[in-house]
C-alpha cells in the first residue's frame, strides 16, 4: 500500500497553485465515461429500497479478466455528488495518475438519519425528523450492498469510501468504530461537531484499541469555525497515537465548506489510489 506522509499542514504557495491547477484539470479533462448503471436494492436492514448507481472505468470493458477495487460513496445520487466524483476519477484514470476503480454511489433517502450516529445533544436532534442511524447504514453497506456488488461485478476485494460534511462524519466514524469495513477512508470537511465532538474526544482511546495494518486515511478541512478545530484535533490524536492508519491531513483555509469536495477530491485520489509499482 502506498505510504502516505503524516503531514499536519501544508503551507507552500507552489503546492496550492499545483493543487488548484490539478483540480481544474480533473474537472474539465476529457475522459471515457461508460454509461452509469443504476439498480434498486431492497434492504432488510434499512426497511426500504435503495437506489444504487455504478460507474465502471474504461478498463473494465477492455479486459474481461481483470478485477477492480471499489470506491463507495454516500451522497451518491445522480443529482448529488456522484457525477463530479466519477468525472474527476475518470480524468485521473485516463491520465494514468490513479489505478482504475469501480464507483458505487448510494442515493439518499434520509441523509441525516443515515450519516449520523447517536447523540445526547438536543440541538442535534432538530436537524431532521430522524437521526442516529449510522450503525444501520453501515450494516446495509457491509451485509447487503457489498455482497450485491461482489455478485454483480468483477471486484478484487479492495475498498474505499469517500464523503464530505455529514458523509465525512460517517467516514470517520466508520474508521474509528469498524476500520475493517474499508481499506481507504477519505473525509473532506467532516462534521465532527456532532454529539459534542464525541468522535474526537474518544479518538485516542479508539486508535489504541484497533489494528491499523493496511488502513489509509486522507483528511482535509476548509475554513469552517464549527468544523476545522475538531478536524485539527483529530489530526493531533493521529499524530500522538502509538499506532494509527497511514494518514495525511491537508488543511485548506482558502476553501469553504461548499467548495472543498470538488477542489480537494483529485488530490485525495492521487494520494490514496497511486498505481501499483510506483
């Protein structure tokens, strides 16, 4: 697995320029994008039918014997983050900058229910009629969606997950509570304020309690007062832990909560999905 630099901040102006240029290129570069495959998956765990969108890299059709890693994403509807994620990843694959991935997007039904854990903070419960369902959503991913994808497509067992905001909260929660579910975790501006930043407060103990072999985390934060301090505190816990996943934290105070996903995803994929042999 690619070794990541344990960096708590990046200050260089040239790096910012290169990152901005790379983000623009990923957004506009032409790439072969096979048709998205969508299907409905009944979920006994969630008690509802979930719409699943799948993007296959061009290499999938070219080599019928090849098997591929899978990038899973909440907020994966065709009117959500799925189009820009597949566009950015497709451009990077076409350039040879990352190895090819299958992308599996999960369209939302009750987003704030699925992506939040339990909370004892009264104001948290006011953001949606139902919250605190992340354990069930994780069970859906583990016990229903991943087996369905393995049965339908040629996958190789390597998995990753990407999310921003509440989806980033879910990514970090899954890393700390059930790290074996994925190999690579990408969390952009995660909403770690949830439940009085409980995940951050307990991160040190949870890092000590788990095995991190083969696990990777890419973490980034924008300029949000209610998010950035908690992301930095998580980075501090990772830096102080006697054992931790391979990780990289990239602060981007020049970005905002509504711009960080598109601006930083190419950097995240280039860092975490380096082609084998490099």
